[in-house]
């Protein structure tokens, strides 16, 4: 190509940036993220309180697995309060990423039982499959969407599903113990 022909070519188009979400969508996402962060913070604080109360026997496993589960129990409330702070300051993408990290760490609670007895009974296999396979995959997908700044509402829904699933299972277990006993 001659130098004169290179000057006649049009410039390369600028890369297309994803459009920022509308103001009302952003406010709605912030509200949802604050609520999800509050749920995670409450769950983390209650778990942390149990652990500080001397009930360290509730941490399953031995060695590295026990250390990972204990680390999750300690870090979860800190990250949950970070989600609340980030959402209140309008940093939706970062709040989604931190909530996705919480969802990824939550699967650590179920890894010891997976190694101990596999997927076990068919009813427990469904729950372990959701907690160990589906929820981490959803969290990774949400993190990718947040990094790309695309479909933040979907990323919030994907990370929120983990929190809502965990809280729903906990509430159902609580009522089952009240009704049928332990």
C-alpha cells in the first residue's frame, strides 16, 4: 500500500461502549443490592456469633477444608457490609462482584459433605448439585456481566438467587424443625 493510499482510508470506528443503565434502573438495582447485602450480613453475623460463642464444632471437616469454611464464616459479614456500602454509594458493578464472591464462597460450606458422602440420597443430591454446581456458575456469570457492564439487572438477579435460595432453605428448615422436631 502506498503512503498516499493509506491517507485516503477512513479511520477505524471507535469501539462501542455499553450504554449506562437508566437512572431509575440504577436506583432499583441499588435498593435490591442493599437488601441482598443486608440478608447476607444478617446470615454472616449470626453464623459468626455462633462461632464466637464457642460452637466451633459446627465447622465440618478437618484440615484445609475446615480452614476454608471458617474463613468463609469470618469473611461473609465483612463482604456483605461492603456490598451495602458499595450499593449505597452507587457502585453497582462492584457491589454485584462482591455479592458474587460471597456466592462463590458459600459453596465452600457444602464441599466437605460432598467429599465425605458424595451426592448421597436423591433429595440431597439435588440440593448439593444446586449449591456446589449451579450457584457458583451463576455467580461467575454475574461477575462476567458486571465486569463487562452489561445487563446489570441480570447480574443482580443471578447473584440474588444464591442469597434468596440460601435464606429460603434456612427458613424452611427452621419451620420443619418447629413442626416435626429435630
